C-alpha cells in the first residue's frame, strides 16, 4: 500500500511533456512496424520493441530522477521596489541515488546542476525585481530535466511559501544635500585626518582634489570630529509630495544613516522610532507597511 501511494504521489508531482525528439521516435517506431508487418522480419519486431522499452524505461528513470529534488528559500537580501535584489535557494536531493541534469528556473533566470549526489544540498542565487512595496511572494520555481533521454522533458513546480516584504524605493534628495550647511552629522570638525572613498551625494567642498589630480578615483576629505551626540529627526508629515514620494525619501535617508552610522528618530503613523532602540529593518518595515 505504501509503494502504491508513493507511486501515485510521484505521478501527481512530476509531469511529462514530449519534445520534438518524441515525434522522431514515433516516426521510427511506426516505420519499423510497417516494415515488420509487410516483410515479417522478426529482427525488425525486436528492434521496434527495444525502442519502445528504452523510451518507457527512460521516462520512468527520468521521473524518479526529479521527484526527490527539493527547493527551499535559504536567504534573501533586502528587496526595494523597482530595484533588483538577490535571493538564495537551497537545492536538496532526498533520494538514495544521485540525480543528473537538473535545471532550476525562476522567471526567465535558469541555472543548471549537472549532478547532485544522494542526500546532498547546494545553494543557487537568483535575482528578482518587484514593482511595488508591501508583502508579496516569490514566483514559483520550475524544476525540469531531460535525463536520461531527451524525447521527454520531466518537470515540476515548487511554490515558495515564505512571504517577502518589499521596502519602499529609496529615492529623493540625499541626506548630505539637506544637511550640507550644518556641522557634521558626527559633531563639529576637529582636524583633517586623511582621505576616504567619495560617497554619492556629498558636497563638492569635501572632494580631495589633490587625489583626483594624481589620477586616483574620487576621494573625500576625512575629518576627526568632536562628538556632540547629534541626532537627526525625520517626520513623515513634514515632507512634501504624495505618500509614495514621502516613503521613498524616508527610506533613502534611513539607508544613508545606516551607512554613515548616524543616529536618528523617525515619526510616522503616530509612532516615534529611534535608531538607538529599533533596528534598521524594523524601521524600514514600518515605512513599507504604511
């Protein structure tokens, strides 16, 4: 009974679709049958049954080759609306035998695993872009194979159950353009320390022109600061524009604060979030869930 249920499960899970080579195989078998029927050649009958047996056996082995392949979401980067991000899938073979020629496809992105051993796991990275913010799901994963013969393609669909939160698109005026007339976000400038890589959006007055004149990449002057524990304050209601414009602006500032290790508070939906108490992901989630 257990074997019967397993067999039914296999048939429901893994599907077959003939390829162009299936038509060639049918033509060959029909031609052999006509030759055997008209001339009564036993050797032709044997050849015909041999091809039918090979095709049937190939279909069975191909289905078993694919049935035990599992896919799970392993990890993913932050997803922002309209921007490409990556996620990693865990591919496992729960069979006692190796599987061959496994193709994993998500949307139009496809990757091939030549072979995966019994009870082995491996990871593959894919990319996805979502148009709008909010909770969503990744597309179904298609697993398929032409093993062992290409007259049929064996395939199955796997749904990723985990929900993905897409954050608002980081877009707007850079934090450095807003605060470029004030003291440093770290405190008052104490002394010149050296140079560092230029951060997009910084004031041109911070550029270290001597490095640029030497043919080096764009550098910024780096200063030591007298810490004054300055905290930036962002308020959703005080921003200009529609809802999405405001959320995009706040998202950009939060990411710039994270990159520069700037302390800040954010008021949104009657909630006051503090970067010293709330994580950046919690703050981005609050913005995306507006």
